C-alpha cells in the first residue's frame, strides 16, 4: 500500500486538563500517514487521482487551531476521522506530540492507527 505523509504540522491550540493549560494556546505537532493507492496519480499526473494533501492539511489545521480538547488522544481521533473521510484512504496513522507536556522530556506523544 502506498503512503502519503504530512509531517510536523505545528498548530497552536487550547489543549490540556489543567486550568493553566486552558489559559493560553500551546503547540501541538501533528503527523499523518495516509494509506492509499497513488498508482493512477503517478501515471496520469492528475491531482484528482490522489488525495489533495494541501486541502487535508488545511482542514486538519483549522480543526486543531479552533478546538479546545483536553486530551491529545481526542484530537488524534478527530484527525483520523478527517483523514479517513478522503476518498481512497483505507487507513490513517496519526501521531500528536505535545512539546510542553512533560518537564525534562522533549514531548509527550500519542499515536493511533484507524481503518476505514
């Protein structure tokens, strides 16, 4: 199965369970891998034969930037739902990192895989 990836999409949003986390936007970093067939797109050079990853990126960014989830797990589920809504996507792997989550650690991360 072929893959299309969106790597390191940085979004500032309200995220977290603590009161102080809900006062100001924090960064989350989103990675999405779409499992799809890109053979026809590769042969024809036509955007309509593949997933428009620019459109998908914009949809994910808008959702994340305007959300106020408590958990990155919930945000990951929403990103997977959006990705799986695109024609031809059979599986989506989503990881979300929260760089400010843990002292002395680069980030906390959740990774999920969902199928259509």
